[in-house]
């Protein structure tokens, strides 16, 4: 693959280090809602680290499968914070066994969660999550289900630009996760610090949608 620039990956890793320092704070409370939301947010950030590693190894289809999981975990975190019922939170926070696994099968999926966030969550989060889904969901699903996108790309090769675009999109979701994380710590005013980080690393951020 020609002209593969590692600088964008170095900058993305540096962004990850700075985000981790920024969000390393105690949670607002020990409620099941806050704790479970934080777990989902942390999971989204873990997926982000995986996406970056896979992309740097040029494993594009696998990275995009994880990228969808990154997005879904972030949506789940925001939904838990603002929209989930106490019964739904109980289903996600109880011990894992066959009974709890069965009970959790009817939890809402992405579209329903985003719709709920639109009714009871911050409009900024709803708008950002909706725009990402509108622009990326079909392609993400194609990669997850071995559709035309991964089949043709795996056969014909991956444009360097596509790798960079996925990396930037993953970084953008990570900034949203950092915004969610500082909110879960009750430090909403620090969201401006997260946005300043995004501006500092604008070259590895996605363009505005």
C-alpha cells in the first residue's frame, strides 16, 4: 500500500493518551445508572483502541466491525444515562447468567435508543449520534454481515484514504465518548476541554457532518 503515513496514527495515539488523563475522575454517583453507563462508555473507548490498532495493521474489515461496536457502545451509554427505565438498567447491571441473558434480549437496539435519546437526552448528543448513523450505518452493517463492501474491498484492496477516514471517524466517536465520560463525573464544564483537545488534533478528526 503506497504512501502509508504513520503520523496520523501517532497523533491519534497521543490524543488517546490525553483523553485518558482528562477523563480520569471519580463518577458523579454510585447509582446503577451512572455505573452501567460508565461501563458502556469505557467499552466504547476500548473498541476505539482496537480500531486504531487494526487499522495500523491495515486490517480494515475487522476494524470496521469493531468501529460499529464502538458506536453502539457509545449510544448505549448515552441511552442508559438519559432514557433507560430502571427495569432496563436492572437487566444490564445484574449478574450474568442464562436467566439474565434471556431477560436482556428485548433491550432496544440502536435506532430505538437514538429515538429515545431524542426525546429525553441532550439535543447535541442526539444530533451527533443521528448524523453518524445516517452517514455510516449501511456501510458498517455491510462489513459486519460480509456484504458487498468487505467482499469487494477484500478482493480489490483498500484505498489509503478509506483507512484514514475510518480512523478519523473513530477518533470523532472517541471525542464524543470523552464528552460523555466527563458528564458522568458531573464535570460538564470540562466538555469544553474535550472540544479543545479535538481542535488541537483537528488533522486526525473527521470533517463536520
